[in-house]
C-alpha cells in the first residue's frame, strides 16, 4: 500500500510527493520525492497505523520552500490502483 501526499507551490513550479509504503503490513518506505530534480530522499521514522487512520510525520523542510500557500491532495494506492483520494 502507498499512502501519498502530492504537494505543490501555489504557482505549480515546485512539486513533491510525500509517501509511506507498506508491503505485507511492514513499512518498506518513508520518503520525499522532488519532481523538479527527480530525486528521492528516504526519511527515517515510522507511522502509526490504526484501524481507520494513518499518522505519519514529515520534516518541515520537505515543504518549506513551497511557500506559505502550498496546495495538496492525497491518495491511497493498493496494488497499483488508486482506491481513495482526498483533496481540500
């Protein structure tokens, strides 16, 4: 499963994916992918997965340069298919 947040600056010039991935219930990735540089940064830390929610933290630096009014949406992906989406 992949839980991800796609975040972008208000002008759309900077874009990131913040993600957390599990396989067979075990964490295999916690990352930030920068679309501009095509570079992934693997992050430390773990998430708290409950019956109906996931709580995961990302360093403020992962979005700081997106500006004060950055935009986002989130997706839950299972086996390559987006099964849930959230957009403010």
